[in-house]
C-alpha cells in the first residue's frame, strides 16, 4: 500500500479515503478520525490523540467536582488580581 495518495474533496467538504486504506484500518461510515493541522500540513489519524482523551478526563473530573466555566473564569480573575497586587 502506498504511503501517500491524492484524494479529492467531494460534497460539503467531505474527503473520500481510498477503499484499500478503509479496509486496512477497518474504517466504516460514521467512524471518527482526528485531523491535525501542522501549519498547512494535515495529518488524519484513525485513532484519537492522547490529548483528546486527556482533555475528556479533565473535563469529566471538573464536572464531577461541580466546576463550571463561570466558576473557573471567576477563579482566574481572582488569581490575576492577586498576582497583580504582588507587583
């Protein structure tokens, strides 16, 4: 199987992966892929990046602790004020 292949955008920006790659990686319609933009070079991975999993675990922990976006923003404001007062 070649390391690179040209693909074409189809309707609504969709990209059709070659059948040989879909078969090799057991990809089915509806599967999620991770797309990473490295300054104009796109990397498409059939696996979730570890950072995605870590972000999900952090978000779940914060929810379980009763944190909200508002409470985190308030804590950040308070910390900035405390830091500014030390100068």
